[in-house]
C-alpha cells in the first residue's frame, strides 16, 4: 500500500463555502473507501496550507482519488508519496 500526504489549499470556491468543508471531508472519506483507499487522517492547519490529508491504498487508486478530489474545484492539492522507515530500509538495501 502506498501512502500519500497531500498539502491542501482552498480555492476561491472552497473558501466561499468553507462552512461545508467538514461535510465535504466526510464525503471524500466515503468516496475514497469506495475506490479502495483509506483516509488515515485529515487535519485543518494554520499557515501556508489549509489542510493536510493522509491517504493509503494501491498507488493508482490513491492517485485517482486525489485527482478526483482536486477536480471538484474546492481545493488544490500538492501530493507527496511517503515512505515508512521500513519501506525506506528496503529501498536502501538495494543500493550497491
């Protein structure tokens, strides 16, 4: 399973309807589950980004889900593929 950390910013549309944001988050979680992706966490943040989203699932399914979220127009996402320490050990073990 791949893990992605997405840095989320509200678009103009998303901030106009910010009061609906927690309900939109619940809808995203439900949509992700239908796509075989687990939302491990979602946190509203202060600073450069409005939210951080952590998802886990098959790489292609997770990317499709994140692209779908972005296409809805309420947020812009900067998604990062994350690796656990064990995954990193495996990667590093392949170095000559």
